[in-house]
């Protein structure tokens, strides 16, 4: 399977060497495999909760990325577990990636990870499907800081890629102010679609997200 434009854009955000990278909800494992090949971490951890997916992935990775040992740690590991129960390593820089799942699930997984790992800071790359405003609201409430945000188009769908840190950085905007290029017709179309979505959801009351996105459109 070929790495998609969305996954390639996430991979390109990884520009430094981490101690551990966690490809959460990894499924096919394409993203993590790319990061192993690029030597982006001492260990890339592939995490998925479905046993068959994990078995298949382990076989695939063993075939394509032979299990090499670098000192006491190996270059990759597959973990069959619920991401909400993830315990990060306390030693060295940690990057947690959650992509391709709904924003609501992403919030639940983050609540678990944050409560299991209260003692140290880590970076996050999130690329949710839908529910972005609510996810951003949650991240804002947790004071998770923004490093970078970007909008990527693939097969006529738009994906928001958020690179974040639990250490202090700029506060995250609920509408992603830094990612928009509003002279770009594709960005304009995504903004119009997002506003239409919240208009439909609001019924008689105006949804705060609708007002926030409209303000962006009128700026
Ligand atoms: C659509 S795939 C996303 C694959 C890949 N991350 C991507 O962006 O292309 C979603 C995966 O999330 C896994 N998943 C869902 N909930 C999970 C959880 N609580 N813990 C671990 N994996 C989970 C599913 O088993 C599935 O393989």
C-alpha cells in the first residue's frame, strides 16, 4: 500500500529525532513504517486494539523491516492495546501520533493518555476525521500548545494536521487561524463546507463554531 498524501504530510512534520514515537490507532502501520525507515526515533511503537491487525502488522513489519536491535532497545514494537491506556516512557522525547479516527474518539483517547502520564511533557500530532472544533476546544481547555497546524487535501477531502506540545507554546485557536490560506479556493471551499455543517447542526440556535468560522470568513 502506498503512503497517502495525508500520511506523507504527517510524516513530514517529524523533523527531529525522538526517543519514542507512538503511531496510535496504526491499522496498516504505513505511517510508523515510514518513520522507522527514516530513523526518526530509537523506537517506533505501533499501537492498535484489534488483535488480527496487530498480528498481521507484526508479520508484515518483520518481513519488510527486519527486527534490528540497537543496544537494549529495538527499532519498532507492536502493542495490541487500547490507546486510552497508553503509558509513555519517561526517558527522552516522546511523540504521540493519532490519525484517521474521529475527533470524538480522539478526545477520549487523549483524556486517557493525559491522565495516565501526568508527570512529563510530550508532543502530539493529531489528524482527526470530523469534529475538529470540539477537539480544538478540548485541547484549549487542557492548555496544550500549538507548534504548527496545516490543512491538507486528499481525494477532495480536507484534513487538519495539528502538531502540539503539552509544554507551553502558543495557545491553540478553536478555528485553526494559522492554517488557513483564504486566498486559496480550496481552503475557501472547506471553510464554506464547515460553516454549512455547523448551520445545519444549530437548528434555531446559532452554534458558537458557526460564528467563529464566519468571523474568519468575514475577516
Ligand atoms: C481508520 S484506522 C486509522 C489508520 C491510520 N492511523 C491512518 O490514519 O490511516 C483506525 C484504527 O484505529 C483502531 N482503534 C480504534 N479505537 C482504538 C483504541 N481505543 N485503541 C487502539 N486502536 C484503536 C482501529 O482498530 C483501526 O485500526
